[in-house]
C-alpha cells in the first residue's frame, strides 16, 4: 500500500526513521527524528544527536513500512502548524 504524501506530511514525524539524502553539506546521516522545529530536525545517529536544517535537504522517511521522500522546504512549518498549512 502506498502512503499518501499529503497525509504523511501532516503526521507526527518525531520517532520516525529518516535518512538525509546525499548532500555535500551534511554527509551521510541516518537515524531517528527526536525533535523538530520550524527549520530543523534533530536526528539521533548512533549515540549522538545531529541537527539538520530542513531547507536544501531531501529526507527519506520510513512510515508504516513504506519509504516517503520529502524535500525539507515542503515541511518547513512548526510541527503544530503543519496540519493547518498543508492541505
């Protein structure tokens, strides 16, 4: 079953597995989202936490067994406002 991208973007992202797709500025980051702000994700990678900007990055989330690729600018809202802003 395929995940509806709009529904995914309106869901809670904290706790999901995520990979930052190759970007010269960020390197290879894969882990679990532990916090989110309007402009950043905090990702737990191994035993440390890394803050990654949403803008200029592509993210590959694992959601309900499916992979969902999102450009950070598409979800550059405060988490509590995302449900109202993404239609």
